[in-house]
């Protein structure tokens, strides 16, 4: 059985632009994604705090709404902390690499 060498086609700049354009359209960069995610966690925390104050003031009669809001905020905060820990671990691992 004969093995032949790979034949590579040349890449034109117009091909690269066609490939790049659909990927970059409508995408947020990493910083924007993190900012949006942290804003959402913050709003969940504020909703839980407001629900607690409303329950204490007598505006809410159903304690389950307060419990659900508090649990949503707690789970979102735990997820945020786990993602942060993974990012820090990855950064530390990269810094330990020898170049």
C-alpha cells in the first residue's frame, strides 16, 4: 500500500474573511459575557433581599416566594464562586508552565 503526501491548497484572504465573518457576528467577548453574568447574579441577590424585606413588612403573605428567591440567589452565587475558582486554578496552572 502506497502512502502519498498531503497536498495542501493555498488559502486566499477572501476565504479567510468568509470564514471569520459568520463566527464573529453576534458574539460577545468574554468580558461582556462575565459582566452580564455578574449583573444577573447581582439582580438575583437584590430580588432575594427585597423579597425578605417585603415579607418582614407584611407585603408578601407567601413565604415560599421568599424561599425560592433566596435559593435562586444562593445557587447563583455558589455557581459564580465555582467558576471563579476554576478560572483562578487555570490561571495558576498556566503561570506554572515553563516556556
